[in-house]
């Protein structure tokens, strides 16, 4: 069963219905003409017309009429005469007004919205603190509801006296609640705190809000800090979680701190990404998701920083040895960087490290085995000539099987002495095309990791050749022995070599 819905009609419509009835038209014809359901609506409209000369809509009575009605009641006038004189609906209205007058002899009771002056509110709160009951205060000061006294007391206890000045009926939710004269000084203090800590830290924001919320107000503070209230409550909820560190948190911090690099000024930089740290946690015995590790590292600020290449801008001129070249410069590898056995395919390249204030350079020559990405030999030199390549090749043994030696078309690699030494070592030369470093991408990637991880935060003027050699040798030793590569199934080059040689 659906509930009965009573249709509402306008005042003009009711007048038309009553006028047609006065003309003597039957009820059935009126129902058909105006589309009414039944005669239930017409009878009250017609009786209201007889009393008030128009159908009853809704009547508001002013305070003056209420006062005059009560005065006439006090003078013991007849109720029927009062109803006819003031055109009231029934006796119940008179009784209701008179009851209100008896409860409190105050003019404020006749207004729809009760407003009390500030002095009355303060007097009521002080009387309550002296030990008077709520009922006594209500009768003494003519307060309609006891709940008003309770709310006034609550505001005074919470140091929110400004709320006692508010007018009744207004919405103060989105208006400024705090009137602090030191707003500009507080604003400057907050700017100073945020200026010292340039990185956005939610703990810092929460500390600022907790410090100034009672002076400025939450809405104003959030407007200054430029983030929403939902964000604030989300941060507050996360911040209220237990402060103790779990075993996983301690393990993440310990592993991240072990794999750090320090520049010449003592500044620390984390080197491990969340994927490699997640792998180390799995090897230790932790069962944890990759995203959890990422969020934990982000929380503790131990994520590795992305490298920038601005430090290694090429700012020197290459010296070309204009030697006759009779070699066929062919690319024998053809971007196939996979090898089935050690010393089958070798890649070589040269890079440089700037240091000092006078644009000095230290050059590094490297030979990599593509079988397990191991750095077989490396040498340092002040000059980029064929001697650095010869010194690097001297560390290699003479091969029993023929192998490939891949490099770029740089003048040190094309030199006759270098080519003669390659023949002695049983190596066939292979060259990538001009201006195409992607054809020697394995060694280029190694140099990128070396420079990005070890020389990212180094300043050129503080670097020395001894420090460069020290950092490079440490990196290569760590790379060969401990660095887990994704290409090798997250094994280090030495581990991969030992594991596969045992199987053979």
C-alpha cells in the first residue's frame, strides 16, 4: 500500500473554486471542471470563505497582535469575541500564547527567533558557576530553553567567547571566527618555517597546524597552507598510527644506509632503488610486497635520487691522430650482446672525469665481458691516446679460442699498435658506426651508472685524481662481486660465472 499524497493548491485556485460554488454550480461539475478528486477539498475552503472572506492559506501574527490578545485575555474578555476581533483560527492559539506568557514575562518570547544580549548570557554563565540551577537561571533571565545555557557555558569553558556575540539565525560556518591582531606575525613565522624546509613534509605541516590552530583557526590555516581539509584529516589519521618501528622498517633503513655514497663535502646519497632493496629483503627472508617497500622508503626518505648529466658536459676538444687507416671498420656484433662463454665477446670504451678548477680530465679505459657483464680490466690515464688501450689489454690473457673485441671508431682503438696487440691476444676487432653509441650500449650503461651513482653530488673543484681513482675502483669491485643485475637473474657477475661454470 502506497501512502496517500495530499495535493497542494494555490490561493487563487481555491478562490476560483469557492466563486463557482457561490454561483450555485453543483459539486460534481466543480470536481470535473477543476480536476479535483472528491468534495473533501471544497467543504473546508467554503467554510473558511464564510469566516475570513477568502480561503485559509497560512497566517503569521505579529508580536503586537500577540500582546494585545494577551492583554484582552488578562482583562477577562470572552474567547469567542477575541477570535472574531483578531480573526484567529481557534482557541488553541490563545492558550498557547498565554502559556508562554506565564512561563516567562518577557517580550522576547513572542519572537520566532530568540535572541539574548551578550550581558544576559554572561550573567547566566556566572550564576551557573555560583551554584544556581538551570531552572532558576531560566526563570530569572527569561530563557526559553535550558540547552541555550548549557551551550553558553561550553563556549566560555573552551575560550570561545566570540560565539556569544553571534546573532541568532545566521550561519557562521564559512565566516572568519578568529580575530587575532598578530595574524601578520604568525603568517611570517609560518613562511619562515616552510622556507627553511623546502621539501614538503606532512609531519611539518601537522606541527604548524597544531601550534597555531587555537590562535588562527583551522580553515584559515589550511587556506594559507593551500591544501584541503580532507587531506589534513587523512594525514592526521596516518600520523596517529603507532610510532614504534617494525623489524621491516629497521631492515629497510639498515640496508639503505649500507648502500650510500658520500661526496667530498660529506653529503650522503642513497644508491639502492626500491626494486633492488626489495630483492635483498626477499633474500633475507622477508615476505613483503614491492609497493610496500616503495612507500616505506619514501616515508624514511631513503629512495635513490635520479642522476643528472649536467656534470659531464663535454667541454674539451678531441685531439685527432691523423693516421692512415687501412682497416675494414665493420660491425661484427650487430647489436647481439649475448655470449655463451667467457671471453667470447668483449666490449671496450673510454670515458673522462673532470676535476679541479682548470678543466683537467682523468680518462678511464674499460673492457667488459658480455658473457656476465664483468669488468675484466681498467686503467686510468691523463691522456686519451693508444697507450691507455694497450695498458688495459695487457691485463687480458692470450685466448685459446678466437674472440670479438668491440669498440667505437675512436683514434686510440684504430691505432696500429692496438691492432697488433689484438692479434697477439687472438681477438678480432669490431667497430660500431660513427655517432651511434647505442651499438656499444653495455659499456655506455656501465659508465652512466658509475657517474650517476658515485659522482652525482660531487663538485668539480673539490675532486682530485686520487679521489676519482678511489671511488671508481670501489665501484668496480662492488659491481663485479655484489651488484645484482636484472639481466643475470639478479645475480652478481662473479656469482653468475661460478654458478654456470659448475653446471658445465
